């Protein structure tokens, strides 16, 4: 659902409130604490109280109870469940062991642990039970966490999740793709393809569609074929594709040979929508740093960090930095992963605050400190820290999902206005928006009182101008549909004469409907459009699905990126493409595996 808030201040957020009708429909009750929904069958607390989350849990875990259809049967079922009387036989010990094994394998995958670590987990549980509950040690007999079994179970979970995705994809009214060839920062040989689809009730589904090995699909034509094959397997046609979100690499956006050009050409037909493309939305903070790092500062700092990791690990002043580095990508890290970590605004800001300690450390180990006497380099360092901090703030805003594409585009436009303001301030030598640069300039003025020209404004104006042009290029298509985004985020405030001719009659009719205005005022945007009659407002409803399918955040790509950087050593072990895809699907999906189906599948394969 779209979550852009459009409600009066006194109204309760209906999207997060437990609804009594869910008790019979989904077999859940409101817990005593009042937060979430408590499942009457498995007694599990569903934290997010949105109907789609409750429904997904019910469909994945308790589809068996769909056989109780009549109202009288359903009410009796709820009453028996309240009393703790399950109408079906309890799971056998073997089935419980199978579920436990599957759950542990999924946990190992989520944490990026190797296949062989399942045996270690088994030994830990065995020691625990022998000491605390010796009479229950026998329950472990049916749990097999050997490497081969763990590997097979992860693949089974992947197949189950993929089957759920494909079942929902067949009902998508519209969808968009996100193509990420930058997540594999250390290897650069895989393309992650994510899908965002909109169902009949305007429910949004974001998930991993496939992983493509670029070694085997080197040419753009081969890559295009692999994507089309994945769409066909999911039961999706290009006629329903609305948008493409990519990184701004040449492989993606090259004018004549980029993948986007090929896909747009393939999608052009009388029955297809014009595909909306925007690049730079993924890993915005990371990729924009290449445009503003005018003095190769990241490479220099990277060398310092390597020195600290090898010769300064015991120094107390660097413990915060080292702790953050290890939490991001472990104790060992390759050079490119390290550089990408340093390109984040938060990390650069921390290193800037330690620059005095860095200089003292470099002197103590006999390394060069020539940069600390170069006023141009120091000013560039301060400017880079400030710009990357502003980009970090924008990236954080774009990481919030389910807020509707118009909200994400508003953040982009607001940042572009900020860039214009930065241009003027730099020209006037007003460093209000550049605290790190101002700190460096103040220090240099104290050291060089006779030097009137500490920094060159033209140098930084040129960098900001370059960044402005990049933003303008990457989000050009979103500007083409700016009026559409405004119209469908504020349909009652948009003047019909400015709307496309095809929608003016429906829009006028919509704005004259008092009941719809009241619904719009108290519901979020997704609920409003989901309840809008497709018969009375077919054009508005259709375009609402189209706009909702556009990626409104980079959250799922960042989730995959973080999973890789945290577990790069595990993932660098020999893995088939199938296993790699399974790990990333488990790590990025919001769907719950269908445990009952998985146990049933295991029983059928091992009669």
C-alpha cells in the first residue's frame, strides 16, 4: 500500500490499527499489549498490524483452515482456537523436527553463515539441552544440520518463496524493475533484478526476481534475454512494465548499447506504456561520490585505514572507527569494499573528526603526512565531507519505503534546490552549509594570517554544477511525469484544466464527490485509491496502479548491498548461481516461507 499520509490530525492511522473482522478472516486477535496481532493457531505475534502482513502470515502458515468457510463453522473454529483446542492433529515429532531444521537453516542464511556451521549450531543445542533439559535431548535426533542438508533446505525455501512471488505476480496490474549491477562491490559479475508490482487492491510487492551471472551473459543482448526469460517464468509481459530503475553505469545507460535502450525498444508497441527510466536512485550516496571527490581523497584515506588496521589496532582513539568498519564488513576487507565504505558521508565525517589523531599516528609509523600541510587538499577534504553528508541525508530519505514515488521525487527536487543554494553560498564565501570546510578554513587562517586566499570558490562551484547536471540527467523521466505525480498525490487540489484531457471528466467528478473527499481526508493514499471504484473511475484507477508500481525507495537494494558487504567472505566461497540467488532472496524478502508446504514436500520426498 502507499503510505503517504493524507489525513486529518485527529484521525487514528487506520493502516496500523487492529480490525475486529480479522479475527474470523485471519484467525488473529488483538494482544493484551495492544501492539500487533496475535495468531490464535501458532500463538505468534505479527508485529506489523497492516492487513497485508496479517493476510500473508495466514496464507503462508495456516491455509489449511480455509476449509472452514461457513460463518457458523468459522465462528466455532475461532472459539475452539481461543480455548487452545486445535481442530487438526498436532504435528508429529518428525514434522516438528523438520520445521525446526528449516527455521534454523533460514536463520543461518539470514546471518550469512556457511553451510558447515549448521553442525556447530547442532552441537551447541546438544550441550545446552544435556545441561538444562536432559530429558529432551532426544528431540535433536530428527534435526539434521549437515552441510548437504542445509544447502538443500535453503534451496527448498527459495523455491517456496519464489512460488509465492510468481503466484502474486500473475495478478500484478503493473510492475517496475530495479537493475542493480553495483551491489557486488567486490566482484562486479552479477546483476540483481528486483521487481515492484501492484496487485488488484493496490498492494505493493517488492522482491528479488532473479540474479544474472554477467560472466555468462556478457553482452547486452544476452542480458536482455535473461531478463525476459525471468519475466516470462513469473508470468509477466512487457505490456505491464511501467518503470526501470538502474545504476548509472555504461552497461545500464549507455546511449547506443545500454540495457535501458534495448528494453525500451523491446517494450515499444501500441499496447505498452512508455517505460519511465531513472538512474542514480540506487546507491546514490556511493556513486555520486565519484563526481565530488576532486582530489582522490578516498584513495588516500583508504591507505591510512589499512595502516591503522595493521599497525594501529590497539590505539584507543581509533576503536570507534575500527568497530564500525568490522560491523560493516568484518575484520578482513578487500580494497574496493573499503573504498565504498569510506564513500559514505557518516564514515567520512567520523574520519574528519579524527584527522589530528591520524596525523599523529602517521608520524609515529614513519608514513608521509604531506597532505596535512597542503591547504588545497585539506579544503577539498572538508568540502567532500560536507557534500557527502548532504548526500547521506538524501539517501536516508530515499531509503524509506512505501511512501509513494511522488514523495521520493519531492526529496530529489528539494535537494536540487539545495544545490542551487549551495552554489550561491560558495560564490559569496558563505560556508554556513559547509561546517567541515569552514572548520578547515578557520584553522588555515590562523596558521596563514597573511594568506588572503585560503580556498578557491570556483573550484567547488564547478563540482556542485557537475552534480546538478548528473541529477538532471538521471531523473529526467520523472520530470516528464511530474504533473501526473502531483495529480495523483493530491487529486482534490489539482485543477482539472491542467490535467490530461482524458482524465478531466473523471477528475471533475471525483472532486465533486463529498464522500470520496472525506475518505481521502482520513485514509492514506493507498487505502483511498484501493477503495476507488474501477467502474466509475477506470482511468484514474489505472494510472494509480501505474504510478504505485514505480520504485519509491532504494531500501531493498540497500538491504542486498548490506548483506553482501557484511558477509563477503562467506559469499566469496564457491557457490552456484542457484545457491547465491537463494541466499539473497531469503535476505531481502518480506514474505514468510510456507512452512507447512515445506514440511509436506519433505514428507513426500522421504515417504
